[in-house]
C-alpha cells in the first residue's frame, strides 16, 4: 500500500472524551472515529490490525479442533425466556431490544449461549458426536451504562465467543484445557504481556473460571498475585491469609458505653484504645433477588473490608448495595455509625465474616445513636450470625498458599474462559442420547475474547510520547519504507526497490511516498506506529539508508542490503513467538 493513496488523517488534538493514552493515540492516528457513544468506525488501518488479530484467534482455535460457525445477531425473545435470562437482562438494561413489524420481541445478542444451545440441541443427538467446540467472531451489543475508553468498553464490539459441548465434567475439563492453551498462544502471538487469573464464577460456582488480563495501569480490574507461587486472581475472587488479630480472651460481661460522635473505626480505635481487629463493624446492605428485596446486616472485623461479590455469592442474590441512611435509621433505630448485631429486627438476616468465628468480647455498635457495646459475645448477646468468607483480600497479605505476599496490579480483561456445566442445557432441555441410552444434558463451557478490546490493549501496553509502537504480528503494516523527499529521483527509485524487495520476501510493508516536508511525515509515521522502518534519504546515492526500530526509536545508518537483512531478522523473531 502506498501511503499517498491511503486515507491518512492524523489529528493534532486529543478528542475531548479520550482519557487514556491508547484511546487518544488511536483517535489521533485516525484509526478509529466515534460514530456515537460506544459506537466506532474502524478506519482502514484499524481494520487491518483487527483482521490480523482475528486471523491469529482463528488459527489457534482451529489448531485445538474448534469449528467456526456464524449465528444471527438478532435473537428471538422466546429463546431467552427458555433460558430464564430475558427478564433479568431487560431489567439490568444491558440488552438492546427491538420488535419486528408484527410486534414480536427480539434482542441484539449480548452473548450467544441461548442460540448455540438451541443449535446444538437440534444437530447433536448422540454422545458419539461429542465433544464439539463451536465459535464465531462477530459484533456483540451491550448497552453499557458507561461506554468509555474508546474500544475498551463499547456498546457494539467485536467478540470471539466459543461454546464447548461434552458428555460429562471430565470431558469438559479437557475442552477447557484446550481453550486455556489456545488463549495463551493467542495473546503471546499478539505480543501482549498478560496474566491469567482466577475469576469469580458467580452463583454457578465451580473452580473453572479464568480471566486473561493485559497488565496496564489503565485497566478497570484489580488483580492480586503472588510471584513465589504464581497464584493470581481477580480481586473479586482473591483469597488471602487474614492478618493476625490479638487474642480475645474469656467472655466478659456486656458493657454499654456512651460514644457521642464516635462513628468510624479510626475514631473508635482512638476512643477505646483498642485495635481495629477487636471490633466488628456492622454494615447494612440492600440485597436484590429476582423476586424480592431484603435488608441484610453484615459483620466484618474492624481492620478488614467486605468483598461485595463474595457477599452476593453467599446470599445467592443478584446484587447488593449499601443501604441508604434512611434505611439504616429505620432498621437500626439509630443514626449511621452505630449499627450493631444486638436487637436487630428478626427479619434482617445477620451474616458475619469467617474471621469473626469464635471471637468474643467484640466492640460493636448498639443500634442506639451515641452508644457502642463492649464485650459483645455473638450467640450470647445477639443472634449467632451465619459465617461466610466475605473478606476482601488485599495486597501485602499472605497468599492463600502461604508461598509469599500478594502484590497488586491493574489489568484489562481481554478474555474469559468459563465452565458452565449444565446451567443452560438443563434450563433449555438440550440433551443428547448418552451411552446408557438416556437423554443427558450437555455439559458446556463458554469462552470469550474481546477482539477490539485486545487491539486497543496492545496500544495501551506499547506506546511512547511520539505514538503507537505496534507489536509486529498485529501491526497494520509490519514495516514502512519512507521516501524522505519524493522530488529526488534517486530516493524514489531506491525506496521503490526496497519496498518491492521486502514484499517479495513476504514482509507486509507500506511505502510512504507522500509529498511534503520530512518533519511532518516522520511525525505521522511515528504516531501510526509501524514497528520497523527503512528511511531513504540523502544517503540514497551511496546506497545507505536509515534502519529504524519504532519501539525504543533506535536508528542506524546501514547499507541497503544490511538494513533489509536486519529488518527481516527482527521480524522473524517477533513472528516466532
Ligand atoms: P467486563 O467485566 O469488562 O464488562 P464481561 O465479563 O461482561 O466484561 P464477557 O461476557 O466475559 O465480558 O465477554 C467476553 C470478553 O468480551 C471480555 O473478556 C472482554 O474482553 C470483551 N468485552 C466485554 N464487554 C465489552 C465491551 N463493552 N467492549 C469491548 N469488549 C468487551
Ligand atoms: Mg468476563
């Protein structure tokens, strides 16, 4: 491709809504143009990159025996009613819905479990046809509350979604391991620094859920990892060894203390000269199930924090939110800051974190404005709470395997693999004839890769002040030959010759044959981020060119043949990953 013929329009200014470097650079390079909130047009260069990522995904999934198909984007409501997800997705507001001219309801697919389960049920009748793993690469639609960061969180975005069908859990383990392997190769080949982390599997449970995270400060996810053992988990899922707490001694008589204006843990530490670990704070949450809402009370050791995802799982509800001041007043009869386990209304469920199990002589609120209770003994002074792991693991704590201390990092979730089991096949009555001749529900896995998010993550990880530094395997062009001054025939001739030679050698190269001053041309080329460059300038007459590696901006004057050899060597190393 000649850059003189390519639509290149680089911008000087960052778009007003671009907050992170990758979004700014892709917009400034003309890679993406916002069509509407969360909707983007991919320009010709962006589309080249996306096609390269798609091809890597395809190659690695095919290598593991997965089969590509294509499902409709528009789904009938009826399928989603059968799986039981229609009402919830509509209530969450995440799904785009529409009607045909007869008034029948449809949605634009945010994910495809329903359609694929129905498809498998139609075509797969016998255990002899299993295992099967089916995937597609297609636009997904989600009405995200906060579309932002460009392609990172769009409302229409490209996803690879795969679904495996197996006879039993052991066979699913094999299918899952294949996808895990494929994902590692995909992200390695894309040139990304990533980590796979344990993820919350929600109410479905089970051990099988991992997210693939590209490590970057702009990531929306927090992860905790242990360098010594390799343990890594999304903070929503992470465990740790809880920090030690001082012994609590034999139960003492309950005491009530006036604590005017003392509400927070820090204030209580100062007021009572007790460590935070000797306290139990009580937080009220509004919990939502599909059919009801309830206020629940959660006790947590004073020095620790609640993990709301673990709370949702413990309650087996859809969502929790801290109760508002009004609700706190109504339920506890006291101002915020004085809630406690004693005398809570009977219909308020009382949960506590495991770190409080068997602890006595706790300092808690009294459910009376201006008072706290000392020496609270759960089971004696109040109902015995039900104990669950509700604690947020934090950096600096010991990893659950005790191999070392947890460190924290930010990550961008580019992929997710998940053992579904029979959730959808049972709900939708999708079965095959088992070896025993009985109808058996499929044991399923589901797998996703955010293709467009992956492309932008690569930029987030590979850029500098001058622009993008694409990893070669997903760069729109692997190399650029720059003709510095197109008015000089010897430069034009040499640049054309090098360009031809590179392409003949299988290098995906473009030629910058644009007229104009060299400065702005170099600026554009650096912003666009082609990984390797050969600049043909004044040395052309002597057969000398400049060989440039975009990442690190190393430049070297070399004879033409040497420059070409160096470029091909560097490229071969990157392609071999
Ligand atoms: P997130 O937690 O970021 O909202 P998710 O867990 O809802 O993502 P999945 O349903 O697991 O996402 O989808 C599979 C993959 O699709 C994700 O790992 C992510 O890379 C990508 N993805 C999800 N939502 C978006 C979006 N709004 N824009 C771009 N990519 C997305
Ligand atoms: Mg996910």
